């Protein structure tokens, strides 16, 4: 029976590859699946029981985690009103998916202004930079004033207080270093991060991947895994970095 299944799997892989797809084992080792599939393996390996989804957009990231088998809690953050409303609707059928009050996360508890792009995913608290590596048709069409909190502001959040191992996903269009500057104020256990990093400056005052890596290194987190995010003009522009606390990263 095992031999028959192996032969069937091999045949199916050939068929899928001839059509431009691949067949991968969801529970296999790292390096053989989609970004979400790979991330689920890492989340499981550090016993994650809460994911903070910072820069949730319409909830694509949270939905994919759920689709790939993540069953623990998710807390999503989104500052843009139209997207925040979509998030609330999208989460209704998932008991463990929670939506935080509309806000952005930064380095002060204050009001902040977010620039809204015609390509909504490129919206940012920073000004978009003119660069051949940026999406050429991306430009700001509106702005919205929102409440800004810090990672430390979440110390008293009831969902966070009951979590043991928190993993933070961050997709905030150049604002990563600002958010991370207040990491030292948190009193909850953060086991790791999944962050979109840039090799070139796409926004004014943005810090590149090396700055973020060193910033997280200073807080005790190691870069342990990367996946491609954006390629333009035959260059990788952005990639996703997975960071784990050094007590969980390369210990033997």
C-alpha cells in the first residue's frame, strides 16, 4: 500500500508540474511549501497561541493562516476605516479571530495621519518615495487621521494578557522601525516576528532590512527564515523575514 501511494504521489507531482504547479506536503519540513504553509510550521514549533496581525488590510493574512490550519487566536489591527469595516465582517465566522479598535501602531499614543494609496496596500504613515523600484502607478489619493498606540499600550489588552506565546506579523509599509522602537515597553511574551523588509527605500525616512535586523537583534531576536515578497526590474525589492527569540532560534 505504501509503495502504491508513493508511486501515485510521484505521478501526481509530475502532472501538476506539467501544468505549472507543485504538490507539497503540508506537514513536511521547511523549504517545500507556500509562505503560509512554512509559517504555520514555525508558529507550531514555538507553540504560538496568539498572532498579532499588524497592518491587516482586508484580512488576507489571517484568512490564509486559518486556511492552512492555524487554530489559535488572531488579533488584527488596521487603521483605514474602509478596510477596518471589511475586517469586522470577514472575522464574524471565526470565533478566535478578533479585530482591535481602529488604530495604527507607532512610537507614541497620539493622533496620526495615514496616507491612503490608490493601491490600498501601499498606504503608509510615511510619504511614498519616487523610485524606479516602487510600483509606478502607486500614488496617494486621500488621507485619514487615526488614533496611534504603541506595542506597550497593549500590555493591558485582555486577549494579550491570557496569551503565553505571541507572534507578531507586521506589514506597515516602511513604519516597522518606528513600531519596534517601543518593543522594550512590552510586558508580554513575544516569541517571534514575521516582517516585510525592504532592500531599497520605498518611503521617505524608511529604514532598510539591515537596520531592522540589527534593531531586532538588540532585543534578542534572530533572523531564521526568509521568503521572497516583491521583485521588480530583475531585482528583489522586498522579502519577508521570520525572527525568533534567541532562546528559541539556534539553540542546540
